């Protein structure tokens, strides 16, 4: 087993009192003081996350656009430079290699931001496909880039004094290259929390200074450094999928309720025929949100049954926790299509105890847009 | 870390307080701190035949589930029913209002640690 890696901000986390755990090959803080306080700070004020473990893979060359279109189920033909788009990196089976954010840097260059746990797999997959094609270069630059996420309603107010970029001009899912604390950085209005916020990409050596400056600017306004624990509960409430839990190489975007990232008015792409077939013939199962009726918290991997007396599970919980914002035990699970209608009751087995749950709408939490 | 000197401790971070022929059981300050905000407590049934160093119930924080063990052998005679609505008592007052169960039995023969030995153990664990 390889030793876990440190991000450029490791010393900051230790100094800030972070409780370090191993995640996707990195030592990262699961929390600093309290998961719930950090979660609430992001929902009501702001939180600062180290997300340097995320992978940065660059696709460049005259064939870059066609290549991105080939591997992704979304349609990137309408993207202008400076736009970001969420999509799935597809296997021929129509299932996820990964989910990712595609950033258009130039007509012939794209940045794919991918999950840390999948980064080596993704890079190898993309390089394998690029080897057979002309005019495409794939570069995995993950080790050179640090990434900080400042998330929450006060994110813009806190970050603005530190950057020359006019953040009020930066729309949701757009980005610019500018300066933060005098260092070159890419500032994107994106995130994984369901709140307004920014993701700042910069060279590793600049990251500690930017981290400290955001904390100094933000703490008086109620910003807290936030760990992986809050990152997970925030994304879960906001209905954002987690690879390895809610989506993986056995699930398609249509089954995962991500039909909005599957486009058919575009060129042929990897997995397209399977997805089209699924769309035409209908799904067998679908990812749904649920709330517990009986007491208990459903967790990842717990089996689900259609009825109390059934012997065979029909699926399993993919994510589940006590929602800090809503104060309820909530979860996500794949259920047979007949059981996915809102209000349908089913059974979750929690450590040999069978308890009732009910299908509810997702996302569980949606921020009020100004 | 708060480790009261008058209690005995299990290696899996439970405490035991002897009150006559009854042993009151809870989890340590260190354990609740490691777990984070407790949002759900599963206590045993009254009448449950508890075995030392075996599972007595579960505690859930937002991020994880953990089991807690019984520090002693004996029959559960009372459980802390307030925890159903106020699971955070385990965090706020782990040695007082956040107690988990009362077991009719004795610590005789149980492999429990004195406060000093338990303190040394958690210091080694968090070093």
C-alpha cells in the first residue's frame, strides 16, 4: 500500500486542527471542529475546502473538440470559451468511467476536472483512446494543481477583495483566468455543495497563501474551513451524485436520474447506442431519494426490499445520512422502476432490522435563487 | 480530554460507574469527540443479557455508525430513553445526562482500565 499523498495545503490543515483521514490516496481533513457547524456555515455563510485531490486532465490539439464529444454523453458544441459543463465520461456500455466537469479553455483546449479516486483510470482510458486518433494530446496535470473551493452565500463577498476579477460578472458555470492574492489562478463559479461559490485553481506553491488569505478575510464574516464530511453531506442534500456510491461503472446516467446530461442531438459517442436503447425501451431501475418513516439511518450498501416479508433485496442504498439542514434521515437508492413513484413505501434493512422508507423528490435541498 | 478518575474504562472507549449492584454505562468524552455530533442512539432492550466486550448498541453520527460494547456481564435493567429525542446528550454530557444503559452486574473479573491507563491509551492512539 502506497503512503497517502499530501496536498499543497497539508500543513495548513494540521495547523487549523483538521482531523486527517485517508481519502482517494490523499491525507485530507474529514472535519476541523464539527461536521454540522461546517455544513451550516456553508449553507448560511461560507466554507473553505481543499479539493486539490481532484484530477486535472487537459485535452488539446486540433482534434480536442471531437475527442471530448466522443467520450462524453453531454453536448459540448454550444460551449463558448470560459464555460463549464457537467457530464459523464462513458464506457461503451453506456455506464460511467467517471463524472466530470468540462471547461472550455480555447477552441482547441479543454480541461476535464475528474474525481481523485478515478484520476489514474480516467487518464489511462483517455490516453488509450487518444493514441488511435490524430491531433489530440491528453495530459494529466493533477499533481501540479491545487484547488480551493469557497462555497456559500458570502463566497463572493469574501473572495472579491482578494482578486482583480469582477466576481459579479462571473456567471454560474463560467470561469476566467485572473489573479488571486497576486498569483495566477483560474476562478470558476462552480461547486459541489448546492450553494453559490467558487473553485480556485492555482499552482501548488501559491495555494497556502491563498488559503490563509481567504480564512483571514472570511473568518470575521463567519466562514469556516470545512472538511470532507461536510462536503459529502452538502452534495448529498443538493442531489449531486458521488462516484462509487450513486454512480459507477454499472450504472448509466439515465438510471441515475441524470438524463439532462445525455444528449442525442449530437455526433456519435461512446455508449450512445446503449443509452438510446435504454431511452426507447424504458428503464428497469432508477435512482430515487427517500426519507425514513421508521427510526434509523440508512447507509451506503444497506439492502432494500419491496415488502417486509421479501427474501430477496431489489437494490441497495447508495448514499444515506442524517441531513443536517433538514433534520431528517434521508437516502438514495436504486429501485425497480415500478417502485420509483413519489410516495411509494419500501423497506431498508439496517443491521438486520427492517424499517420503512418512502420515496421523495430530489434534490432534498435547493437554495433560494436571488 | 476529560477522563474522570472515579470511572473504569473499556478498551473500546466505554465507561462504567458502579452504583451498588448496578453498573451505569456510557461512552467516554474522547469517544464522543472522535465520533462527532451523535444524531441517533440505539440502546439495548431492557432485559437484554449483556456480555462484557460484546456489542450493546450503536451510535450514529452524521458521518458514520459505530458500535459500543458492554463493559460488564449482566442484565440491562434501564436504558436512557431521553436519547431518543436528544441524542446530542452523548456529546454534551457523556459522563452524566448522556449515559446509555444500566446493567445489573459487577465489574469484578471484567478487563477494565483505570483512568490513568485509559488516558495513556488514548494519548497513544491520537499521537
